């Protein structure tokens, strides 16, 4: 049975790692390019989860919920960046604004949905699949497939498109891309919207697995900050690797040492910082 449990834990860890990646990638790029510590990022994740639940459960269509989450959180991100952050550029002021937005958005969500945990799983993704003696949940496999598709899309975007290469160059040297005539303000708005969309999609995908509840946003925001530090602040590749490592660490802990499941990501962060203070893939 030991091997079957290990395989199940690894599959669950990879699935959770892809959700961590969607959440953390936006946070990492926003900080790397815009130098904003975005505490409201967890609220985008929370609202994406609630919106995904509402639309999916009412329509019976998970894809509709994901698209609704992406659209609404993207709009929220645009309004936050365009109306507030663009006009107040001082870093401490921006950090305080995002903290205030986090408290406001989380409280509004609590007033709307209360303390209840909501969960909805598409009927076609219920149940398990037997892989030899190993039991695998269908929805975990679905998350992995979606995660691989999105990972490929993210890779192509950052490595094969002009806009993606501008973002990567801007993370390394923001003044340089401005000197080449790039409209940095438009790039800021675009990347903030993309980060919010990724967070919203991550939240909507998590709902059928773990449900959504009022403290979901702040809990996963802390995980995302730890993952960004593990991978190296502003490192896209580092965030990808760190997300999968964090997912595996938490799920392996959940199977073999449940009392370490919650702090496992932070223990991983401490270990990485002791060996490589700049993060796994950050020079």
C-alpha cells in the first residue's frame, strides 16, 4: 500500500502545484515589474472562487464559472490599478492601499456569502479512476491537464510573444525598456489585469476540490508569498518550480504527517533561504 499512497500523494501534489502556480505567477510578475507588494491578490483569488462557484453551480457548467471568474477579477484588477495604483506611485502608499482593499473585499465577500463553506463538483468529474491498485480522483487529473495547458500557454506568452518578452526585460531592467519607447504605464495595467485573471482562475479551479470560505484568500496569499520567495522574487521560472515543490510538500505532508501540512510550505521556504537566500532561480 505504501507505493499506492505515494503515487496518490504525488498526483495530488502536482495538481495543487498548478493551482499555486496560477496564483503565485501573477503576484511574482506584479512585484518584479511594478515593485508593488499586492496584498489584494488573495482577494482576487477569493472572489474568483466565489464567482466560479456561483456561476458553475447555477449553470451546471464549470467552464462558464472559470470564464466568469477570469472576466470579473480581470475587471477588478483593471479598476484597482487604473483608478488607485496608477495615481499613487509611492511604494508604501500602494502597499497600504492593497491592504485596505484586501480587508474591504474580504469583508464584502463575508457579508455576501457568510461563514459557510461552498463546494460544487461537476457530475462528470466526480468519482475516481483505478490505475492498477492506485485510486486517483478524476478532478485531480482534470486540474493537472488544465494546469499543463495553462503552463504551456504561459511559457509561450513569456518566451514567444513581444509583450511577454517586454515584461521579462522590464523585470530585469525597467528603465531600459522605457528607453526603447515602450509605454510602461500600459504594460503596468496589462500585467496587473493578467495577474488578477490568473488569481481568479486559480480560485475557481480550487472550489470543486477544497471549497471556498471567507479566509481562503488570506490563507492562500501567504502560501503565494512563500512560493515567490522560494522561487526568487520576479523569477518566472523560479515561481513555476517553487509552485510544484510547494504543492508536493503540502500533499506529501498531508498524507504522511498531517500536522505538518499547513506549515510545510513555510518550512520549505526557510530551508531554501538558508541554502540560497536569493531563491532557487534568482541570481
